[in-house]
């Protein structure tokens, strides 16, 4: 190990690897510092399904990203398109038009190039046949603007990046926690770390912070997100403690974005405190648009079919957390049970099954059984049966006359057997971060770049507010990781 390298990248997930490889391409010597041991490495990336939202204008773009896609698979699929305008519209709509327009423009316009660049560095992609397409009339039709994922999901993505880093001569150091930035008031010139029970200073010409948000830090969640967030489950890495954010703010970086906001989903009620690599993202419960969800009072509390899952799942976890007891039950009948996603079939699941609604009501722990039965009766009577159910589109098959109507995919719950799954809130990542330039430089409180300091991934603030379009987190990590790494490498060589 040398005492100095050109670029130090703090973190070990997708954004960090993108930054490291991009810096290496500029001729820089690069070192990745990962707080986790090797068997837990990869940050939140390892806990994802590996889905990435990307602009594409048809099947030719898909084939360029998935060159081994067979003619038969193409013939049996309707990939449609996902244009720049659609991506822009989705970002604007789900973030309530608050996203930084400069960051959004980079995310959208550079998404396809980023995936092509990843592909050139050994990352492979496949269509998401299992979760983002329903087979209708013998053809898979993709929906929700989300079509591709990394081979092997999040764990596969981390493994492919690790192999690429080794091939390109990027040094990766595990169990190396960065404690603070070396900063003389003018520029960042390295980091102080704890490694092998010792404190060391590692110097570098550029430092890229790509070490996640504060989602695993109970105190910071409560301070910034508010009361109740201390009891939320953490979907991913236990190492995302907000260290990078605190280091950057500690030297005067400008905070940016929605610090009171986060990505939070419906998550298995009895999941452990932090993510379990053996289970990965299978604690999620994402077939809820086809369900009704009830809380402890036995009543519905949200519109399960407001939009495709991709556009609601990241905000509905917060709504579950706000319910009495911080839990809810997803209810399905035999018409829908065969359509449930794979994560409903794992062993580690809180599930009840019954042949009648009355029996089901008696098994829903913590739920007012009488009110639940009334909720189902009223819901069934309100379903607009004159409209055809179609899970591939927003079918407009909703309810009429309820306090909270369901907008799409409403089916009566009246055919046994019935199943119910208990969920709570699982936090994925936090939205607050630091302000960066379009070159990935971290800015100070005077809106000037801090020389030598760059950021990517969850560290970037100003991109997501209230919600996010599914798959755009990994894409953001790739786009801004590549930008930050390129800038850091160029600055180091200059």
C-alpha cells in the first residue's frame, strides 16, 4: 500500500465503483475505502434487485444493452419505449416538481450512456421479465418505465463491479472506516481512517464521497425525519450511518434537498433491524396495488391503486409507519393469489390464510375484526365491475363512493381461500444530501466548489423529494458516480 493515491473513493456500492472506474479511466491511481467487511460489502446496492431506470427508444436500444437477448425473447415481448420526455415527466410528477432541474437533466439525458459505459466495463443486464411484465395473450408487456436489471440483481452488480475494479487496478480496502476529511480550510487532501485498530491518514489529490445516506442511524433518522422513524426497519446496509454527510457538513458543505424525506416501503413486519443478505430484498411486499391494505382499526388508509407500484412504493412505507402500531395487512383473495410476486413465497413471512373472510378476520393479529369485515363489504360493493381488470395498464377499474377510493386494479375480495401479509415500514435511503455542481464537486455554503471534494449516490441532495420513480436510485449512482469520478480523476492528474 502506498501512502498517497490520486483519488480516494469512500464507499463500496454502485456509485463508488462507478466513480473509481471513471477516475481510473483518467489515468489516476484509485483506492476504494469500504467500512464493511468483504462479506458485507456493497452498501445498499447489494440489497437491491438491481433494477435501473433508463431511457430507451425501442427494442434496438434494449438489444444494444442486452446483446444476448434471443430473437424468441424479442418476439414474445413488448418492450415499448421509455423516452426522455417520459423520464422527465415521471421525475417531475412524483417529486412534486421540486427536483433540481440541472441534476434531473443529467440523470435523464445521461442514463442510457451510463448503462452503455457500465456494459463496457463488464456489467451485464437482462429484462425484468419476472417483476415488470405480465404475460398477456402470450406476450410479455413491460410497464411502469422500468425494464432492465443487472444480472444477479444487486449482489450480482456488486460482484461484477468488484471484478471490474480488480481488472482495472483499483485498490479496494475493506473494514476501513473513514472518520474525517483532511482539510486545511482551502482544499481536501485526504482522509483519516480507522483500520486494523489503528488511526491512519491517507492522502489524495481528490476525494469522492459515495458512502450513502443516514438511513441506518437511529438518532439521525429521528432528528431529520421525525418522531417514529427510530422504530423503522432498515432495508439495507447497517454501515450507512451518515458519516460522509457529517464529514462534508463539518467542513462547510452546503446541505441540499429534502432532509425530512426518504425512500421507504412496505416491508415484512418481523424482518430484522437491518438488511439480511441471505434474504436480500425479498422482505419487500410489492403486490399491494392488487390488494386492499388495512390498519389496526380494520380500515383502509390509502389508495393502493393510485399508480403503478414503481411510482408509489417509495412513499407508502411512510404511510404505514403513520398507522397505529406501525403496521398494516395486505389482503388478497384467490383471484389474485396466483399473481403475487416471488417475495410472498419466502419462509420469513408473516402470513395468515383462511377459507372465509370471517376466519381471516379472526386471524389478523392486532386488527379490529368487525371493522375489517365492514371495510371489505363496503369495498366489494363499491368496485366498478363494468371496467376490465388489466394489470399492465392503469385500467381505471376502481371504486366509487368510499372515503378513500381505489383508482385502478380494484377486484372484489370474495373468493376464498384468502391470504393476508403483515408489513411495516422499511427505509431504503434518505433524500437529504450535499449540494454538487454538474461536475460532481461538493459546494460550500457560499455556493462555491470545495477543491478536492466530490460526491455521488445517496450523498447527492436535491434530486428526490417525497417519492422517486423506481430504479432511478441506482441509475443516479451510476450517472453521478461516473461524473464525480471523471472530474476527480481529471483534477488529480492536472
